């Protein structure tokens, strides 16, 4: 038994498909299949029911694959401990980001991080919150940059910044020319939202519903840029995070309006597995991010 065999087993459990599991592990399908059979022979137990249509794990296979995932995480932790002592900000780091943060935050921070930590090799992964949390739990990602939500208490986190949310309306809207509005003034407005799965959707809905606004159920956007274009087409109003607002505060057909205090905000954090030995690296990265973003938000 070796760690590579366990990687094959875990990939197969996750994907339930020999070809896809082999591609994920960068080996041929016969190689992966053969190693799984050798593992079964070594353990003297059937791990997988092989059919022509799909891969079915036996109860023993499921339990052993779950334990294999734990072994792989612990093996990775051993390597990370060694790296953390040798050089905290060196080597590869896999960072997950949510779609409402990635395109606006990365241009601000990547150049500074690369300049300050030249030995750090960043791999960036964009996905929705629930998928990123799964990847973090499974050890595929080292940390996440996202909005902190209830239910994340089991993870460690470093607060990076509080990001105000702003109102975006068509240029023909009754709020045209206003510098600030009170959240309560949204009562009766039809608000466009992101599709399900985006944490910003839930946060914006909480603020809007409290104010008495209603969601326009006829359309749900896949991105903030789609929302921006829909507002320019006079389809409604919405809330955007501050970093998504152009620095010139101008886009044809829309108005960006700040809220009076207390402004609706979201807390952006660096999230990691509690006990991660890469905490010194996370601290250094967080410091750079906070400095760059604070300058941009002020």
C-alpha cells in the first residue's frame, strides 16, 4: 500500500468514473484500475462493484476510502509542517475565491503578493462558496478568500476587510443625482439578484427584505457584470460590493449611490482549516491584502 494508491481510490470515490478519476490523477485508466485491484488483493476485501454502467463502492470500500482521505490529509500536513519551518512563504499554495470577489480583488493583490513573496507559487481557484468549502475540507485548497457567513465557525479565519455594499440604479431612476440613500428608501423597489449559490445573494436579500424591497423573480443573474448590464437596461435596481464599482464611478446608463450610515457591508476573510500549519503564511498574505484593499476602499 502506498499513498498514490490511496489517491486513486479517493479520486474514484469522488468521481465514480474510472476514466475521469484517471485523468484527475494524471495516469492511464488501466493503470488506475490495476492499482485499485492490487489494493483489493493486498487488503483482501472487495472495494468496488464493477458494472458496465457505473462504479459502486461496497460498504468496506466507502469506509476505507474515507479513511484514505484522512491519511492523505495527514500526509500533506506533515509536508506542510516541514515547509513552514523551512520557509513559511515558499512553495505552492492553492487559494479559493468566490466569483463576487475574485475579478475585483485579484488585480489589486496579485502583483504585491508576487513582489513580496517571490518564492510563493499561487494557484487560484474560483468557485461558489459551498464548493470551495468542500475543497478546503478535502485538502484540495489551502485557504479561501470569501465573505464570512454563519456556519463557518469550525474554520479558522483572518478578517481582511469590511466591504460596503452600494446601490446601483438606472440613470432614469428617481434616485438619480443622489450621493447617498437610506436603506429604508428601498421599500417597494424591485431588486435583481444573483442566482442561488452566491453568498452575496443571501446577504443582499437580507438587507433588501429588511428594508421592504422585493426580489424580481423573473431573472437571476450569473455574475455581477450581468446584473450591471440589466440595470443599465432599466430592469430594476441591485446592490454591488464596493470593489465592483469602477474607480471613476461611471458606467453608461447606471448610477452608483452609497448608503447612509450604517451602511450594509460584508466581511471578507481568509478562511483556513483550524490547526493548519500554514498559519504564518496566511498571516503574511492577509497583511498584504488588507493593506492593498484598505487603500482602495478609502
